[in-house]
C-alpha cells in the first residue's frame, strides 16, 4: 500500500503546483489587460498635451513627464506613475488658463483613476 499513498501524494502535490501556476498566469494576464487600458488613457493625455496652447519648452517638459510615467507603468511602479501624472496635471493648471487646461486635467484624472483601479487601490 505505500506505493498507492505515494502516488496519491504526488498527484495532490502536482495539483497544488498546477493550481499555483494557473493563479499566477491569470493574475499576470489581468495585469497586462489593466496596463493596456492605462496606456490608452496615457495616449489620451498625450493628445491633450499636444493640443494645448503651450510653448514648446512647456509642452516638451510635460511630454517628458508623460514618458517617464509610461516607463514607471512598464516597471509596475503605480505610485510613481500617479505622482508623475499628478505633476502633469498641476503644471497644466499653473501654466494654462482653466479652459485651456481642462482637457489635460480630465485626461490626467482618467489616467490616475485607471492606475488606481489597476493597482487595487
């Protein structure tokens, strides 16, 4: 009988290992989908920055911050990402009149909401 118990133990162990692998795979797939959705929000933010009446230097600074945010998203550093997008939002509010900053602020808010949802915050 020891061989039957040994076989059952091996089977149970295999089931646990396969279950763990399936959970990791499912979580990474969900993370990838959330990241894709947030990248779309960042693309909308980029469009808003490009359409805003900013001087070249200010526009380039905001686009650089946005690229840094994309990099942080790729690294999984959601808190850093949110901080960079918040900086973009704040800069737009300071450098533009309210009506001109409105599209950037809305896009930044949507990106921050996406990042908050994807990080489980």
